[in-house]
C-alpha cells in the first residue's frame, strides 16, 4: 500500500512535470532540489512508474556511498509499503538485495562503473539518476562521462538525470549536451546560525591529525547545544578517530543516546540512526550524513568545519586522506540537516570572518586524488588519455602520467596505454589496480582464500586498535567479532569469488585447485610472509630495508616506524599505508608487514638492476659493481675491469665538482689563462672564454688526449694545464700569433727591465714597477688599447703610488711622493722633473757611473 500521505508532503512533486518534459524532449536533465524535498526517493519512483499509471521503466540510482544507497532503497520501499528487494532494491559492494520484479535499483557509483565496463549498453535500463553529483567524487565524474558516451554512441534512448542540492547546474547542463535545468522549490525550515569558535586558537589540521583542543571544544559545543536547544543533535566530524574521541569526551549524558555513524559503522547502527529513537540522541557523523540521508529528529547541527579528502604525493608515491577545511557548500549542506523537519540551529565551530574565506565548493577528486584506478577505467573504456570523455575537469597531466607508470609496471596497460587482458581482469575485481595485481599474483603462491583475506585487509582502513603490523591485524580480524571483522570477512569472500569466477570464465582450472587455505608446494607460509607478500606486490616501490634508524624504500623515500612497533628492527618490511607529516622529511609507516629479501626481490623485480657505477666520490674516482632494488643497494663489490668511458665520465664529474684546480697549473699556465680572459673581455671572438663553465663545455677540444689517459685524481694533477689550454688559441685564423702583441706576458719599461703584467683583473691589468724605472716615460703604457694600472713601488718594493695616468702623476702627485721617499731612501736619485730624468734601477752612485 503506497503511503500517499508521505508522498504528497514531498516538495519535489511540483517539479516532476517539468522533469518529465525535459526527459521526454531532451533525454537528459539537471535536477536541483534542496535537501529534504524527496529528490532521492520520490523522483526514482515516479520515473519508474511505480506511483501512478505512467510507463513502467527500469531506473538505476547511483549514490556516492553504501550507507546512502541502502537508506534510499529502504525509504523508497517504505513509501511503497513493500519490502526492500521487491519493487525497489539495492546493490553495494559485497551485498545485493534485488528481486525479479525490481524496477528501481539503488547502487553505488563504483558498482555502476563495474556494470558499465561489463555491459556498456546497460541493457534493460531506461533511466540513470546520478544523485549528489555536487560532491564531485571521482567515481561519479567517471560514471557520468561513461554514461554520456553510451548515450551518444549506443543508447540515445537512455535517459540521464544529474541530481543534487547544491551544484554547478550550468556546468552539468553543458556536460549533458545542454540539458534543461529543473529546480524544485524546497520547504526547508529556517536554520539559525550560531558562531561558536574556540576561546583560544587551535592548530590547523596536518595530514590526518586534528588538534585535540578542537575536539574537546566540539564536545563542549555539543553539550551546550543539548542544554540550549531541543531535539536531536547531529555533529559533523572528519573521521572515525575524531568521532571516537568526541564520543569518549561526551561519555553517557543523562537521558541521551550517543550514536556513531560512518562508512565503517555496523549496519544495525546505521539503521538505528535512520530510525526515530525513544530518547534524545547525539549522532556523531562523518560527511556521510551530509546528503542523501535524513536523520529523523535532528533539530541541531554542530559542525567542526573539517572534512577528509584524498591527496597524493606523486614524487614519493604516497597517497592518503588528509584533513581540510570544509567548503561553504558543505557547510550549507550540513546546516540544512537541522531544518529538514522543523526550524533548527547550526553551531559552527569557527568565526563568521573565517567563513567567507572558505572555498566555495570541495575540490574535485579528479584534481587531487590518485588517478591509477581512473586511468585503468578509461583504458578499459578505450580512451586511455581520457581526452574524449565529457568531464567537468580534465585530469591533471602529471597525475595521469604517474598513473600510467603504475599501470604499466603491473601489466595492466601496454606501451600505448591500452588495457591488456590482465588489466581488464584487474578492473573487474572491484579493488584498486595495485590490490588487483597483488590478488592475481599472490594467489598462485598462497591460495585464493588467503590472498583474498590479505587484500581485503589492506583494501579498507583497519581500526587503530588493530595496530600497525599487518600480520597481527590479520589474526585479530580472523578472531574478531567487531564490525570491521564482519566487513572484512564479507569482502574477503567477495574477492575470492571474483577471483575464482574470473578463472572459470577464462577456462582455467589451476587456480580453482589452489583455492584452499593451505599454500601449494613452494608457496609462502605463515601470516607474516603472507600479508608481506601481498603488501609488497601491491606497493613494490614501498618495500623497504632498514638503514640506520629508519627504512629506505625502493622508491628512495625514507620512512620511520614508531617506537614500540612490532615492525621495528626487521631487516625488511613492506609498507602498505604511509603518510608524510606536514613539514616532515620522512614518511611515517601506518601499516606494514615483515618480509625478507626474497619477497622484496620478487615483488619489485622490475626495479632490479645490476651495473658498474663509476663516480667521483671522496675526492677521487670510485668504481663499484652495485646490485640495486630501486634505491636500495643489495650488494657492492669491486669490478674486475672498468670501462674507459666510465672513468672519463667520473673524472669530468670531479672537474665539475672541484674545478680545474685539479690540473697542474704552473705560474706561466695561470698567467696564460688570465691573459686569455683579458683578451676575451676586451676583444671577444676569436679569443676563447676560459671561465670554468666554458672550459668544461669545450673539454673535448683542449684536454684530450691527456684526459683519456687519466684513471684517477693523481693523473689529473700531472696534466700540464698551460700546454692543454694552448689548444684553444685561435690558430686557424692566425690571431694566436698576436697573443704576445696584444697581451704580452711582460713589458719593457724605460730602465730596460722587462716587468710582468698582472692580468688577475681582466678589466684592469696591473704593472707593478719601481718608480725610478719609469723616469722619462711621459705616457701610461697600455695593452690592447687598455691603459695599465701602474703600481709605482719604492726602492724596497713597497707601494708608493697607484695611477692609470702617468703624465698627470708626474705633474701633480710626484712632488708629495718625492718628499716622502727622499728622506727614507737618500741614496737613490729623486729628480725634480721625473718626466725628463734618466730611468734607473740603482742608487745615485751606480746611476752616475
């Protein structure tokens, strides 16, 4: 018996004629309806023809979460007065409640993706509704793109509806070929906003860590809300750990039940949350309660203002959830929960000024998440680069390249990015491609059942109390009676069934024969090596060897194991879950298993390499024969022979690091380099650039064959740099013959002496000469048109004056210098007119002879 009284109260009824017209005329529509209007429950029933005499259709509703899919199906069945599985059923991973006469099936987007890959035409389905598309989950975006492709190419009769409470209606309408936008007026009750920030500043979230001071404040706000307002309280927190902590701080308030709802909560708890209670309730929930679910009795919302989103560090190969500030759209969705049934109140644990700075919408997962599974889906769809898919946001090129690299390594795609038969099989296992690889490759060694158990354990976050050792966690799950253990057993059964079904479909019998619990001959035995093998196969680049006080992963990233962990001290571990604290230099192991070197070699075999390495290290050439597993050195020995080319490269590395001072530089060689630097600056080409970087770039031209004969540092020290440098002179143009003319090493002064020119500063060469030897010279000597900077020295060789204009010095400066030097050196001549005096290197007596 249809409950028409409840149906008639749903506001979305007024929008149904417009929705019918949109689908009849265009085939697609965007439905925007506020929370509580009935878009999730009434619209599918109407489109399926279950409420009136309309045409009977098969409708599939895609929800982002399992809890929402179950709840929506149960609510629709209740409206029809039926049991779930009759006219309305649901399918989520590991659970299917659908009957022969089911016309509305609610599924998760992940299930619908799998169905599309197996049957692109969706035979027998007339309408698909993508609910809560505003959340921009990657599976939902991918499903929408695939459905539009199906409608364009195979099923023009397939009707598509994108439904949400808060969304980019314009963007979705354009994506669905200019679909009409149908808006339903809501009858949401007013919600009062109470700003309730902490009295003292709290630390912002870092990774998965939330400041305990904020959680204590949230608990105090919940108690305040219970005291100030009537009705049940719905409190939004980012994750399971935070829910447990706030629940512990709340304790058992008198006359109030405290319930915890999240994706890992037992089905009985989830059902209890969706059923009115006899006592007042506080419901602590993650974002699963933002949409699709109506929690009856809620009049108050307490919002911590945080959410969890996926992030990936491509450089380190680490991906995990991280805590972020919730968007304004999420804030509106959460607040709306308080006004679904009556006027309500939302307590926001931040300031009004902060609110305007929050992002408008949550970041689309395609922009921030690991795209390995997405890339496999698109490869199996026939569009490896996803360039032909209708997506609101294109996938980032870097993330797609990283995903392609992983898929190639596990054999899921070929060199062109097309899915292999193995990749298609992985995509249909319903797990991340890494876990699919682990399941397929571990089963022959450990048996299908044990491989499925280990993959199920890694595939879903284990409770914190299970610890960080996968082997211990597996034993806890096997004997556990908690909700996680129940879900784990269900998933393990599903994976084993999927594995054996694929083998049967392929016509193979070998795996079926090995599907028992024991390992076949030569297989891995023991829980430690079992989970270690699976973790290593899933994340080969995260196999790690102890190195000092930390572990060095094959990827090159260092990881730390917490004190007291059973993993600590093991020579090798496989890291299943890791994160990198903000500001931290090393990754942090969250979940791992002990392995041995043999497992590491097997799992990361594609990263194995053995080669001679010749480098410049510790000031000389070092040759080693190194066996590596990625960044981890397995063994090192001295090679019997070393190739000359490798030695030469190492010597060049040394010259690059330490400079050309490694060569033998005589005073003449140093002077030649300085003279050439002067000519280069003064005249340019064809005179060579002799700076270190320029010499390094032309090393083949001037340092051969000496460099080719060298084997070590000492050999470099025997190379005559001046002779080698002479090869760079412009011999072919004939200019080399002018070197001594343009930049002479020495210059004749009036006394007859040939004095060396100092070219240390190429902009201003220096001539340091005794003052008396310059008597009689009226003009400053020059080289290549550049006047020398003359350092006039006393008879004892000490600086007396510096000038670049000798005539001016004789006229103006000499008199003062003469007065000082006459008294200090009376035996030397000091004429009054130095410009006409006879130059000398001697005293008065010798000069007069």
